[in-house]
C-alpha cells in the first residue's frame, strides 16, 4: 500500500524562511526539477488579512508577475506582531507533504486535486488558517508534492507565543503528528510508514555530493550513492553540464555557512543584552570580544565574495579570448595574456568589483550559451550571499 509522507523542518531566522521560499519558487537552481513544467506549480501565501496572494513564478517564467518573497516576509512580520518569543524561538515550520511514487494520487488528476485540498485542510485544522504562511504545490518534480510554511503560534494559555514544541516537541509528539497526518490521508489509499523505522533519509547535501562524484566517474560511486541518485534523478546524466553539479553543491555549503554565521551573530548580540546588569568593566570586555567576532564575521563574508569572484574570473579566462574581452571593454589587451582585470584594478577598483564589471559587459554584449548555466549559478551564489548577509 502507498505511503503518506510528511516531514517538518524548523526555521529560526527570516533569512532561513526567505531562502526556503526562494527555493520553492525556483528562484535558484533545482537539479531534480523540470523547468518545462514550472508553470504548472501553484504558489501562494496568506497575508495578515487572511487573503491568498499568488507569487510570481521563478526561473524561466519571470514574465509572470505576482507577489515577491519580500511581500510575504512583510506579511509574516505583521502576523508576528505582539507574539511573545525567545531569541532562539522557531519562527516557522516548513512541511513537506507527499506520497510514495506509486500512489494513485500521483496518477489521477482529480484525486490529486482532492488530496491537495485535504492537505490544506489538515494544516488549517492543526495550526489555524491565520497561521498558515505559504503553500506551494510542486508539479515540476518526478513525485508531485506540497511544501508549506506555518507559524507555530500557541494561544492555548490566552497569550500569543511562538511554541513549536506544542507540535514537534520530542519523538513522541512527532510520532503522534505522523499518525494524525496519515489518518487524514487514509481516504486516498495511503497509510502511515513503519513506526520507529530507522531507514535513513537522503539530504540535499548528500545527494549533491553523490551526483558530483557520479558526473566525474560513475565507477567512483558506492552502491549507497548510486541508490541516492537513482531515487531523485533517475541517473539522467545528460541533464547536467560540466561543473554544474559542483556549483550547486558549493551553493548549498554556502547556505549552511550563512545560517551558521547568522546564528553566531545573533548569539553575540544576545550576550550583549544579557550583560547589561554586570559591571562596566565586564560589559566593556564583552563588547571588545563581540567586536572582534564581528570583524571575523565580515572577513569571512569578504572571503566568500572573493571565492565567487575567482570562480567567475576562471570561467571568463577559460571561455573568452583577450581579443573578445578587449573588444567588449574598448581597451587593448595583450593577446598572449589573460589578465582581463588588471586595467581596472590599476584604476583602484577592488578585484571583486573589477571581475563583476567585466562579467556584466560580457553578459550584455557577448554572452556564450555553452556556459550560461554555470554563469547563472555564480550569479545566484552572489545574490544569495548578499541576501544572507542583509546587503
């Protein structure tokens, strides 16, 4: 019998919520999604007045207008006004709701439409309609599914507060929620997975690492890694250009680093507030320590920007001749050397700015289709870093 599948992920920062939403809207590269099916996806959020607001679509269909991630975050701020929370409170819970691939729901459009509504009804009954933030029906992947963000606002004691533990507090409560969800989906011929199962779940990072190794040489992959790829990508290696999987995996690593740095920064700020009642000398010492950490934080930020710029510089050098670059920039470049950025750095521009200026001129005046996918991935890396650091 086909299974009802439900997973939950906790988010503690607005940046984390924004990143998850950008992924669902396909604002970033998604290897296991089919771009030709993007228009079939259904994406909306529910504003502070309870109104459904359609999102604009992601990569490939930017001409379709709609609400933005920023619009949703503003509505989220409104919903959280007056809600009590701790500095480390879970501000949103992201749900993945789907079925095993062999389920009849995946094949019957009418049944799928009913199942989609049943999932919205279950989230409403569990959290309250006013606490549903966004709802995404993903039709562009092999197994159709739903991703949703909800606000864990608890009013059981007469005060609004963030309390994710009420729904996801410990193994027993999580198990109870799995059972509750499976019961709600039973009428679609779905059943709960084995209670207490220790079957491992393949993470995005594990999948990306296995896929990178497969693209280099399938013989290097273990049986486990081949199974991980087969579950998601059906071993269709022709869909990935050279270097594409590596860039996607690096982007995921950068996201993890961004989240860690943001959490560390928040912890440092909390420490400053907790030290208010201590002696002036202790407060001053803590400030010095925090400032040093923040300096290190910004050094790390600059290092990541430098890494992206170096990758882009290498891509330009490997695919453009000095004559091509010189013609686009209107300067004479030595045909025997590929230092395309020296004339700009000599004018006082930082290396990263020089690289992006050359890249902008090439992308506008001499784009090369063969490297556009890698080029786009690097642009997404840069914008992801800027958003993650609040730039």
